[in-house]
């Protein structure tokens, strides 16, 4: 789920940056640049970015922007003890991860401080975010032991992400201003509910596995509290990496028509 929620936090910057580079042969990206002097700059950027999100499904290899439908991750680890929940304590490792639903992102709010190289915003989704992969789990849920490995599915319904701050440091190159992102602080603000299915729990014991899946889904709020810190940390780190790759090729001064 990490990288999933990932690129969404990076979308507004990665998308804006992508318009100044050569498009892929398959399609032409249509993006309206916004002027720094525009009194409605935030609204202009919000509208322009929203119009481009569906076109990012296949990614932009020349800018090293990966496909986001589905978004693929080699692995994701949820470490025991990082969450605030006392009822759930697990080590959950995922590999061959895929995240579906990112192109349903809606930019609900966006605020850009061009002069101080800071951005904040809020993003929701019109479709569930579904994370699938191969899992290994060990730990406790409501004092009950949980162990297993196999296919899994985690579905977040109506998630809302809040980008509290993305900030960078400017530097000059070839007479132009570039920016390196130094900080990304992104939070899972809310989720309507969470659905989990872990197959092959307890060495394939169907009765125990079905019971544990039922317990997890009935107590999804406490499970989410255990998972959130790892999700947020991974999302922030990956977003920072992707945006910086984009900004290596795109001058900040070219993005906002300074």
C-alpha cells in the first residue's frame, strides 16, 4: 500500500514536472501550465493536475515515473510495535505487491508556496485502493496468535490522504533554479473501512483462518492503526525519491512560469 499511496502524494509535482519533458510515443500529455502571478494559482494547479491523473496509468519512463495502474512494489514490511494499537501487534511482510485504484485520485485541496518551495494538500479516491501480494505474518491479534503465508488482499474504502508538507531546497544549475525535495510528511487522514483477506493462515487450517480473517475485519480500525505508520513512512520516502528524479530533469523556474 505504501507505494500506492505513494505516487498520489507525488502526483501534483511529478505531473507538473512531466509536461516540460518529451512525452512517451504513445500519447501526448495535455497540461495547462500556471503562472506564479495568477491570484488563483492553487486552483489553476489543482484543476490542471486533476485533468492529467487518468493519463498517468501507464507512467512516463523518460521521467522515470512508473505506471500507477496498477502500481507495483517489490516488497513492503509492517514492523511489530510501530503502530499505536495495543490490541494488534504483528510483523507483516508483503512481496510482489500491486496496488489498484490510484487513477481514481481526486485532488480535494492544494496549496503551493512557490517562493518557499512548499506544498500541502488533500487527496481522496472514488474507487477503493486494493493492495494484493504474497504475505508472511507473525504476531498477535486480540491476544490470539496469528501466523501464516500466502496470497493476501487489503482493501481501503474511501481513503483520504493528507500531505501535511512537501518541502525542498533550491539550487542553481545552468543558470536555472532547480529544487531537491528534502521533506515529505504525508498522513492517512481517514478510511471508511478496511477489508482484509489472508489466505493459508495457520498452515492452511480453514476453520482457524476464516475465524482470524473475521476477527481482523471486525476490528479493522485497530488493525489500521498498526499498519498506518509503515504505510505513511514508505509513502513519504518513495514520493520523495520519485519527485527528486523528476526534478533532476526539470527546472523549478520552468514549472510555474515564474
